[in-house]
């Protein structure tokens, strides 16, 4: 397995600290608003990494945090707490807001087929661990207090601060300074070095925060954002980990700070052996984000009749280190590819003989297998791995062999191919046709045989039966509804129930 490591700026051979066991920490969501497609791309790629490692035989402990306190509007330790600010806007309390958007996060992840982490941990449940870490740093003389503001980490006391940006500390500093010059944020008064960051914050007079805890510096205080990841990784994975993931936006500040404080406490280097950073999802040339208000959620995708798994396929079509530009046209292309793949898999399943086969008896299959896994295990080149899937679809190998191969590929791709049913495909085709994502020919080629009929075009006897059945369904009398569906079938009409009482009616 090969992975690009931001720390060395090169693709490296992957080696674990412990035999066959991977300690992986992933920066999780800040749960102050709806999870959008930009987030989804990041977590699909984390999921792909975990699935690829597991397929390669590693046991993976995947820890992912939930940021529900301390993440300020600016990464530079100024501004309001994102959670507190949004809670006010929604007229709710911070905790309720956090739970609501944490639920939405996992709801979105489940739809995309993202496996749940081995452990999901909330910052607000780890206040003690965070405080302990700040106290340890204070004991080592690496912190200072700015009255009325917070406890800061003195980055000038660390020789290799910013090494994730550049091994040369002077060059790293130049990058960090240039970044700060571009920002129109208030400077922190009393900060000794511009790169120093808050470990612990104190409530400001009149701020009236909802989330506060007592600390040696103030009765009403709270942890800074960066400390949570260090404290939770330390508690749940130990002093050194194998892989740390996050967006490229985290390299300069959040991850540089995590490294500085963790290595200062543990005295061990490196904190993480590999740093895996994914690039962003863009919309019309700009990063998809809440602040630019250019974001879509998974519900926007579903409302437009796209399958969440088609979105997952779209993400897999680009490499995680490249920017990806989201357009509805690109999702339309992915939906078509997904529908074709679904039809292919269902056809294979019907023609399967369930024979016991050895893949090694089929050189063509072995080649596809090797090409696919070489691609994903080479820094997660999913874009290349998918070309092997298209090749497989055009192959004339035995259907049992192909089915076995595609099912194994899907352990990594996570497109949910094993759970497909004829009915789910027909429904997707119907919805896609209704919303003009596909045309009649495309739908028919994939098995949606007849043209859809309008209720008003049908003989009145049939209309009556359909109306009766709809009423029975509304009354939850499903026996009656099923009987009426059978009667309609005898008369030559087939019904397919869509969402919101919508029906698709076809002549058989
Ligand atoms: P946040 O909830 O803002 O803390 O972000 C959680 C994760 O989502 C971070 O790793 C970000 O890098 C990532 N993220 C946010 N917006 C995007 C985007 N447009 N494309 C890809 N990843 C993103
Ligand atoms: Zn983090």
C-alpha cells in the first residue's frame, strides 16, 4: 500500500507502528450547520482509505471527533464560537443544535455508504482530558496567559513549529505570515508571536456563553479548538498514531498546532506517521462552503432524483488530492454510470449458477483483480480503479467470476451493490426519467419496459381500481391494497409506488 504523506510531500510505502494494526484519527465535523457535499467528499475519501486498508488485511481503529465546542468563527482564535452563534440564530441551545446537526451528519454518511468510525467522540465529553493536556503544557513552561482572553501556546519555544508546511522553520513561518497578512481579522492583543494559538479560552465580560467549565484560570472557560483533536487522539489511540486525515485547509493552522502541542506533551516524534489531506469540492470555481452560501446537502441531491450512491461514484471519479468541481451535469453523468452498473450487477446475479469457482483458474479475472487493487492501493487512485470496473463490464468472462470480482471491488468502492434489487433499480430509473436525468431509450435499455401512462388516459374501471387502492394505502389497509394491485395486474396494468403517493403505471 502506498500513501501520499503531506509531512514528506511524497508518496511513501505504508508501514504501521504495530503489526497489521492501523491507528487512524480523522478530523470530524463541526456540528453547527447542515453537512454539505464538500464534507461528504472528505468523509467518502476517509471511508475509502479505511475500506482499502481493511481489504488489504489491516485491522483499523478509526477515531473521529465531533466538534461541538471551541471552534471559533476564525481559525485565528478570534470571533464567536460557531456553535454559540448559530444556536442564537436558530433560537435553540448549543447542545440541542449540536445533536441536531450531528444526527444530520450521520444520516448523510449512512446514505453515502460511509461506514461508521470505530469511535465517534465529542469534544464536550472530553473537557477533562483537554484541560489535563493544557496543564501539562503549562508545567513544561510552553504557555502564557493573556488576561481576559485565554491561555496561549508559545510557538517560539518549539524548534520545528510548522514542519508540516515546510521542514525549514523559517520557510514555514513565511508561509504562515503571508497567510495572516491576507486576513482581515483582529489581531489578538497580547499575543507574543503571531503563530501562537489559544489552548484554553476565558469567557469575555457580557458574553454569557452556554458552554463553560471551571479551570484554574477562570470559573467560566472553555477549550480552544485545536486541543480537542490532540487530547482525543491521545486518549483513544495513544501517543503515536499511524494516519491523521483532514482537509488541506487544516495543514497550516489546525494540524500544525495539533503536532506542536501533542509532541510537546508526549516528547515523542512524530505524532502521526502519515498525514493524509484531501482537496476541496468546488462549485463554479469557489470552495463549497457555508460562508459562501454555495452549498448543497444530500437532501438537495435526493430531491432532484439523484441516488446518493451516484454522488459517491462521482467523488470516486476524481483523485482525492485533486480539486473537484461539482456540477449537476457531472452528477447526471455519474447517475447514468451508476444505473448502468446496477443493471449489470443485477443481470449477473440472475445468471449466476452459484458454482464454487477459483479466481486463479481465470487469468483474465486475476488481471482485473490485480489492476483494480494496485490502483486503489497506490495512493487511492479510484479514478484509475474505476476504469477497471468499466473494463470488467465489457468483459466476456463467466458471469459467476464477474459477480465475485465486482462484489470484492465493492468492499472498497462502497457503492452498496450487494443490496441492489430489481425494484430499487426500476424506481431509480422511473424517478430519473420523471426528472429528465435520463431519456426514455436509456430507461428502456436498462429494463423500464413500458411507457408510463397518465391516470386520466386509462379506462374508468382501471382508474377506479387505482383510486380505491390509493385510499386503502392511505387507510393503511395493506391487504386490501395488495388485492387491488393483483386485480389491476389481471387487467394488464402494473403499478410501482414512488414517494409521496406518486405512482408509476405501466401496461404489461
Ligand atoms: P468543518 O465542519 O468545517 O470543521 O469541516 C470538516 C471537514 O470537512 C474538514 O476536514 C474540511 O476540510 C472539510 N471540508 C469543508 N468544506 C469542504 C469542501 N468544500 N470540500 C472538501 N472538504 C471540505
Ligand atoms: Zn482536528
